[in-house]
C-alpha cells in the first residue's frame, strides 16, 4: 500500500512537467472561443498540428490548428477560433496533438502498395476482356 502512495505522489509531482510540453485546447468564458496553445521544449522550431474536438449542442465540432511553434516557447498561442453558430461550444471533448520532435529522423515512408493494386487491377481487367472476347467469338460461331 505504501508503494501505491509513493507512485501516486510521484505521478502528481511529475504531472506538471509532462503537461508543459503538450498542446492544449481552452474554451473561453463566452463558450464561443477556443484557444489552442502549445509549448516547445526543443531547441528547434517544432511543426505542430492540434485537433480540438469540441462538444456542441446535438453533436461535435473540430477546431484544427497547424502552425510552427518557436523553439523554447511555452504556452505559445497557435490560434484562436470563434464559433460561428449562436449556440457555441459546450466543452472540450478531446485534444489530439501531433507535435513530433524536430530533431528526430523522419518516419520511414510506407511502401506504396498502390502500384501493386494497379498491377492486380490491370491483370484482372485483361482477363475479363479476354473472356468477353472469347464469349463474343463463341456467339458469332453459333
């Protein structure tokens, strides 16, 4: 039991450290304004994409913000968006951030499987055309 308390205390103490490097979506007091902020702990400019999934009456809306975050910035305002609808937003449902380490090597590109699909489609089309021509030839002989 003592271990659990120590683990919980460590998480609570470390929470603000981890939270400082995350993009956040904040709903304004007017319930119509969403402010997207991000922090960049790196020594290089960080490209960041943030999707704020907002609850609205009878549905969801998404505020998307894509912007470079300056090196070493804390709580950098990426964008502010005001709802066009009169009802506005009810709450921030989820924040989805894609802010990769700018010093990390680029992710390996996926093999383009589209070429394989095209080759298979072409082969199938040729087969079907051949079968169709054979059918027409048989009908002519009758």
